[in-house]
C-alpha cells in the first residue's frame, strides 16, 4: 500500500504573456479521493486542468502522477498512464457513432497499430470491442451505440464523453464542469453515476460551478481565485471560510477586478 | 458469407465482365480509358486516406504520384528492372519521400498544412522538370518497357488492364482494412478533433505520418502503373492540376469513403469519354457535375463527412491559438 498521493501539483505556474493564469499552485489528489476545484470565472481552473493533462506546458513547477514526474510528457502519454479527462465545451466527435467515439478511449488504452488492422488481428479487435461495450453499458448508452454522436441529446453526450474517458481505464478522472447545462434531475443522476465510479476506486478531480453538486459529491474542495489557491478543505470548512466568501461575493472593487 | 459473396461478385465484375464488355465495344482505346480510370482510382483512394479519413487537406498528391512514376521509369529504363520489382520499389521510395517531406509539416494544422502540401507538390514537379541530367526534364522518359513476363505474356492493352485492375483490388483491400477497423477509428478521431484524440491517448503525429506513408506508397504504385502502361511520362503528367482533379474525385465521390473514391474517379474520367459525341461541350457537363454535387450532395455520393465540415475545421483550427499561429504545439 503506497501512501504517496496519486496526483501531486507542485508550485505550478503558467504565464500567458503578461497574464499569470496559474500562480504557484500546489495541491494533491489522494488515491480514491473525490476532489472539487471551484473558483470564480477566470480563476484559472481550466488552465490548471490543461497543465495537469500536459495540454499546455508549465512555465514553472512540476506535476507528479503516481510517483513519477509527468511535466515533460505529451498529453497522449499522460492519458496512457491513466489520466482521462472530459472537456468544458463537450468535445464528442459528431460524425462518429457512439460506439466509435467510445472505442477511441479503448484505442488509447490498447494502442493503435496499422499492422493489426492490415492483418485483421482478432484478439486485438475483440479486446477493444469488449472494453467499449463494457463502458457503454456502464454509462447506459448501449441502446444508442449505433447512433451518430451528433444525434444524441445534450445530457447523453455528457455521458458519452465520460464513457469515452472511462474506456481508457483511468485511475484519475478529470471532469471539467460535468453538470453544466443539465437540469436538477440529470445533475443528481450524474452525481450518483460519478459517485459509483469513485466507490469502485477511481480518483476524481472536477471543476464545477454547481455548488450543491460539489458539496454533496466531493470529500475535499480546493478554491482558486486569480490563479492562486486560496483555500483547501472539507466542503464544510470551505463554505464557512471568509476568504472564499470574499472571493465569490467580492468585498471590494479591487478583488472583483482581479477575479473577472 | 454475404461479405465473401459480394467480394466474389466484385472480382468477377472487374476481372471478367468488364474486360468482356470492353472487348465487345472495340477494345483498344477503351482499355486505355479503363486503365487510366484504374490508376486514378488508386490515387483517389490513397489521397482519401489522408484527406477523407485523417482529415488533412493534401493538395500535393500528384507530386508523390510523379515520384512513383519516375522511380519506376528510371529503374526500368536504366537498370532494366522488371515491372514486378519496379512497382513495389516505386511504392517504397514514394512512401520514404512522403515521410521525409511530411515530417516538418506534421505539426502544421488546417489550411497551413494544405498550403505546405501544395508547395511540396510544386517542388517535386519543378525538380522533375529541371533536373534534366537525371529526369531528362521536359523531354520526359520514353520507351518505358510495358508490363510483360518472358514466356508468359507480353505487353498489351489487356495485360495492362489486368495489372491495373489487380492493383486496384489490392489497394482497395489494404486501404479498406486500414480504414474499416479500429485503426481507422483512430485516424477519424484525428480528423474530428486532434487535441481530443491526444487526450484519449492517441499518438496523433504518428497517426498522421502513418496515413501519409500508406497513401504515398499507393500513390507511388499508381505512378509506376502509369509509367509502365503508357510507356512515356513527362513532368506535365504530375502538375498541380492533377492534384486538384484527385481532390475533385474525392469530393464528388464523398470524403472518407472508399467506394466513393471509385465512384468519383469513374464519374470524372468516364463522363468526358461517354460524352465525346457532344464535342467540347462535354467538359462543361463535367464541370456542372462537380458544381451540382457540391451544391446538392455536400457529403458527396457516399461520404461520411461533408466537405464543408472539413473545410471549416481547416480554416477554423488555424486561428485556434494565436500565439502559435498555424502550429500545434
């Protein structure tokens, strides 16, 4: 049993020209933990996600995943290590069927080789289709597997994106605003689905604006404002923290300007 | 079972029925039309792997076709290699040049990639045209030996037809397996959203290079077939306009579809022949077919993605990241 955290962010900093999008951010996600990341718009949450998944290179600092430094890896290598993500603005592939969309994640896990395709290797194709069906059933999408992704409802597309990420068999699932655009019932269902995944051992890191969703689901919450981490604690601690309240409600004009 | 039956039907049609019809209508000239269409079917199917399936707008395909043709022609005339060696050699040499020339462009995105391939096509064309000592320049290479095997068969229109037809079948089979498989899904993921594909663990650059290499291999084989079946090649056969013709065939047939590539090549090369009786007006009809198919069949006859979707992505992506304009980090 290892005790090191699954994900460890050390002094992560990202500059865009003169703008400090992420400023000396440190934080961890323990194995099996559900962690929320909240903060006002423009706080740098999505940028931080892009740094963790190596979409955007760090200006300084480092990110460690499962005890190894991943700061210099490419995003596909990080994904293969077991870190899967979804996107804030849904990025399903509209011209592909639901099944094919999910198979992309399985391809990431099992590798993609033209030789296997040319030689028609059975075992490889069976591995991928088995994994794809498993995940489709898990996400309740097995009945629409043949539909084009473009024809799915918004809610279903959310599940499709999570299913595609699950096909990678990740150890850490990073969700960028999973509940955005969903109604209360759908949000509750999604919360239940995500909690089930976590009960099976998957670690979670999610950005969300729906406070109920975060407070109910997450065991720990990190709060970001203007690129910096301003609080880190249980949902109860966070909801009473004066600094957090100030960042959200804005007690003076200067702070508001920074957060925007 | 049904699959095997349909393959059998296609093989009989290509190897027995079609040549039978061609002999019945007078052979000779019609066989040459059929071999030209066959060569362009291979070109369109291979370009389709890059543009239709992987979503990279390549408009330099004729250049690679030219590399294959000149490789085969020079090996056959200077070193007297037989066709069964020049064909695979042309494919391998072209794939090698494809990878070499494509490497620096692989991180380019959208319209920038298209312009880079246009440049590559022009560089190849101008090299063929001006390197007179090696390629004989605008005089071209003549007296390229035909497709013949001592004691078995000698060069003729029918032999040419069968050689091209077999190459089309092999290319369709190989490209079909590459596209209609999970590997094909990986390529399609690059077309639909390359960043998202990367976040799902796909090695996007490697996939792009591989699709380029396979497409160039078959473009090279098509060039070798062209050289051996016509007996004479010159740089004029491999100009930018040929690349555009290939692109048009892809668009009319439908991006991303192998049968579509065949349909497109048959329509755009077959129509002018069928319409020969109406004289010069026939090219207007061909133009109208292209124009109307864009208007009314945005996905082409059999395509899986619309031209506009690919174009929009080509242009849209280019301005995705202002700091690295036209590049993917």
